[in-house]
C-alpha cells in the first residue's frame, strides 16, 4: 500500500509539472516560466508601459507650457509696441539720440520713396499709427519723431495728427503737407503768424499758405478712397520773412514739382542740406543774405536745370566746387560775399549760357582762368575785391 501511495504521488507530481509547463508555454507563447513567474513578468511589462505613458504625458505638458510662455511673451511685446508704431519712445530709451544696443535697436531708415507714388493702403490700429507709418518713408532720421523730442518734424507730425483732422492717412497729399510743415516749423514760422501771413492753420488749404504757389491740381487714382487731386507746388517764396533756424533734409521730397525756392533775406543758418541738391527740377535758388555756413557740397552739380543761383551774403568759407561746371543751364550767378576761398575752377568755362556772373568780395586767389573766355553769353561780370594775380 505504501508503495502504491508513493507511486501515485510521483505520477501526480510529474503530471502536475507537465501541466504547469504546458500551461506556461501556452500563456507565454513558448515561455517556460511558471504561472507565478509569468504573472510577475506581465506586471513588470505593465509598469514599463505606464512609465512610457508618463514620459509622453510630461513631454506634451512641457511643450504646452513652453508654447504658452512664447505666446505670452509675444502679447507683451505687442502691447509695448503695437502694430503701426515704428518709433522708439523717449521714455523707453532715456535720451533723445541713444546708441543702439541689442535690447533697444533703433529702426533703420527705410528706402526713400517718391512722394508722388500712389500710396498703398495704410496699416495701423489708430489714425495716429497710420499717419506715422505713412510718414516713416520720408524721414532722414526716424528718431526725429520720437515722443518727447522737439524737432520740426515732430511738430509737423503732431499738427497733422491732433490739429489737422481733415488730413486722412490715405490722402495723396499728406506727404507734401508734412514736408511743407516741417520746413515752416524748422524756420520757427509758428511764431511769425501775423496778419500778412497765413500758414499752420487747421483747415487751411496748403496752396493758400503764404508763399506757396501751386500749379493746377491733377487727378490721380489711389487705393483709398479712390480718385484724388494731387497738389503740385511749383514755388516757395519765403523771402524776407524774418525766418530763423535751418532747412530740414526732408525738402528733398519736393523734387518732382518744385521749380523755385526763395529763402533770401532771412536769418537762416547752418549748412545747405544735401536734400536740397535733389531738387532736380529747380530753376531758381535764392539763399542770399542769410547766416549760412559750411562746405558747399559737390551735389550742387545735380542742379542742371538751375538758371539762377543766389548765395551772396553768407559765410561758406569753402572752395568753389568743380561740379559747378555741370550747371550748364545757369544764366545768373550771384556768388559775391560768400566767403569763397581758393581759385576759380577751370570748369567755369562750361557755363556757356551764363549772362551775369558776380563773385566779388571773396577770398579768391590765383589767376583768372582763361576758360572764362568761353562764356560767350556773358554780359556782366564782377571779380573785384579778391586777391587775383597775373
């Protein structure tokens, strides 16, 4: 009986082991582990899956947090510099003309565009933004419109925004108005509003300004609001107006129509701006009897349509540029008492249309060039009070 009992136990143990082995193979797909071992392995696999899902969740959360931070930063920047404001406020930079730093860059002036080009639709949140965007292309230095800066350009901008409410940002003549107002504020004309003059008055047509002579307006098509009339300023006659101050560079934007500029008999000082020599349609330039000084630019040779020039009674203290020979349309030259030094350039012989040439009371030296004999149209010439020899 004992023998049979042992034999039965042995058979049971073998059969049971075989069953567990086959069961393990069927559950583990060839795995020879016991059910308990297989269960522990499955639990470990589920733990690995949970870790992977946790890592993916953390990555997604991190990306979302980073995106939210970037969006918040962008919103903050747009609040400090809303669309349309292209200029740095003086309270942001601390002083008027800062040095650019990585955190506070001053915008580079955009390429100058002809002001008679059809203006594109003006972008910006407010009328102020739209006007500032429109005028940005005209500026020789964007900083002149900074908040808190006292410049002729800033005064003209504030007039257009706050006083000249009739000026629409898409108005074809807004650019011309800005240039004329900048010139007047540059001469402190707002202090000269007397009964005999009219300018810088809200609602006053630009062609009704004292000394502004316009040609008949021409019709042009613009984006908005459609058909407009473009102002054509042919002459600025502001002589003997008791003006002080300097000529702003933005005068260059009048070069499409302006033919005559008379600023004589004032108290204007400083250099002749380079922008003035871009007025290629100019036929008459009168700057005499002022307090102007400095070097006479070689850009004077660009004024090839000029017929009359008056620079007398100033203090340029410079040589006569050889480019004067390019002014082949010149008929009358009044260059006396200008402080010119050096010699008369031989290129003077190219001025075959000149009828009157006055260059007396200067500091010129050397000999009178023989090329002056080529001035076949000459009727009057004055060379005295110089230091010529020979």
